[in-house]
């Protein structure tokens, strides 16, 4: 029996990698339906693209009746920088609409992998986050994603869906956008017009994980994860921004001056945040890309 897989946010950074992985992995005859507000209606091999705004319940219900999904990867969302109200409208409101309209369309056996964020966790002295660590978010974005996770779990359970939560940490990899710290460092390092790289707190430590390992984690969670469970996707290692900068210098075989930009220092900036990936490893996931490989591939993908 052929399957149909929906990917919301399919034209976003991570969505593109997930669609690419699915196209190379799923069995013949499986339909991949990429959904995004910005994409035109089109078909590429077994990948069908549909424009869809999750703020439009009737559009979701109509598509679900025509092309009911067996599996949904819910990646669509609003990320910083954005007004706080947008996080709630898109991350929470869009998830409510998606689940309710799938149910209204009769898609009662659909499995859903809902993508959360490490920003859902509260800070802790140690900084190491397991799936049981205190959560609630320390920023408007983090609070909206934590609310999205809880809503997806409770509403999904009430409607009879199998909902699993993927919680990725700091994503890195080729083509990373400038709004994320590693992407910003990469572009500044490669830009010959920039002599000094100005950054905020370079001593803070984060858990960087390659986007290709992340989307493989989504697929493993879909196939082997338990409904109602949360799974961190992370390297399990803290890396300071200073160390990340040094890695760019080593891979690029040249250095630039680094200066602290006081305007970039954030009021809420936890010193150390990294995750435990033991729960995901129990499903068979392993990290394939080292941080050095991710940096090298990032540098090779930038066009100035």
C-alpha cells in the first residue's frame, strides 16, 4: 500500500533537506507532498508541491480530503527575529489548525512528527538538557514552541493522532541562513570586505548538529519513535562560539580579528546549553557529520 507524506515548511532551510532525504529513502510509489506558503504548485518526480498557509483552516481541510496524509512532518513555523505575536499565531495557531483540520477531513490514523526546539528548555547551572529537563522557554520564541509541543501532544492525543516530538538543538550545515549564528560567522569570515568579525558573547556554549543529521533524526523518530514522546536531536557536546570561530579559521587556513559587539549581547543569553542524545540513539540514530565537516561544507556552499 502506497503512503503519502506531508512536509509543512518544505521550502524552508531544514525542509529542503528533509524532502531531499525522503526522496532518496522512501519506497517506490510513496508520494511526498511539500507544503509552504511561498511555493508554487508543481511536481518534481514523486514530490508534489502545494502552496498552503496554515492560518487557513479551510485550505488545510480541502487538501487533506483530496490528498490525505499517512505521515506529517510539521516543520512550518516562525523563527526569530519576529514580533512576539507572530510566534503565537504561527507556531501555536498553525499547529491547532493543522491537527483540527486533519481530523475534520477524516485523517484519523495520521502519524505526526512535530518539530520543537531546544529553546523550549529552561536554563540550568550544568546546561545539559535531557528530555525530562525543566521546560517552558526563556524567550517569546521558546515559550511559543513549548506551547506548540504541549498542544500537539494533548490535542493530538485527544483526536487520536500518533504525535511524536523532535527537539533539535543548534542546526549547522551547508547553506545555513545568516540569521543563525554559524551562518553569520561563515558569511563574515568569507567576505573579503570584512576585516574584523564582530560577535556577541563568544564564551557562550551551544550544541551544534548538522542539518543532515537532524533530518535523518526526524525520519528515525517517525519510524521507530513512540507516540507521546520527545526526542532531542543534538551532538551531546557543548561548543563555545569562540571555538566555532577557531574552527572556521582552521578550515579556511586564515584568520581574522574578532571583536565583541556590545549591541549583539542579549539580555537573555545562557552561558551553556547542550543536549543529551541518548534517547534518540536508542532508536538507532548516530551522528554522521563532525563539526569540522559541517563547517567545511558550509564554507563550500556560500556564494558572496
